[in-house]
C-alpha cells in the first residue's frame, strides 16, 4: 500500500509535515515582527489590513471567512484597529447584525508604509518570486484539502 509508513520513522519530529509548517510559521512571524512594529501592527492585525486594502468595506463575517478567524478572535482585533484610527466598524442600516468595516484615511495611508514588507520577506526567504509563488500555491492547496 502506498500509504504504509515505517513505524520507526512515523513519529520522528522531523518527519511531521505539521511540525515543518508550524515551525516555519513561527520563523515567518518572528521575521515580520520588527517590520510590523514600525507600523504599530501585530501579525493578525496586518493580515486584517491586507484583506481590507485588497477589498475595503467587507463585513465582519466576510473578513472572518477570508482570514479563517472566528468572531471571538476577530472582534477584539478589529476594536484595537478601530481604536488606532485605521478603520471604522459601521452597522448596516437594513440589518443591524451586519457590520461593515471601512478603512479610514489613516488606514489607507498605512498601506504605503507597508509596501516594503513583501520585498523584505522575499529577500529574507532567499526565494525567487516564482519559488515563493509556487510554495504559496502548494500550501493553499494543502489547506483546501485539509478543510475538505
């Protein structure tokens, strides 16, 4: 059978895909920290801002789906971004349960300061754009398979 694994090798830490992804995620987040500190953002806040720079006016639920975050995690994050002056949360007139997120002028200006970050990350990864694109595609495909 193609999926048979040597029992002696199966539980070695370095043979775990989950550990490779987890430890790489930690290293990536550590790399982002000083760059994001300059902007006054945490990594999850940066991800939210990326999604909003891409498409302003998302609802909280749309942003949660985009970031794979539940409302219990997303709401405090959005409150902090709103307190910092980067966005406003606006209740829909037709349905008060729906909350839209709108970037403020300061939130839109922050994008210009963030534009150097992808290049810094690419340089630190020592990957070509093609390699980074291919790796991102593979990881997204894995996420989709796991989400079923």
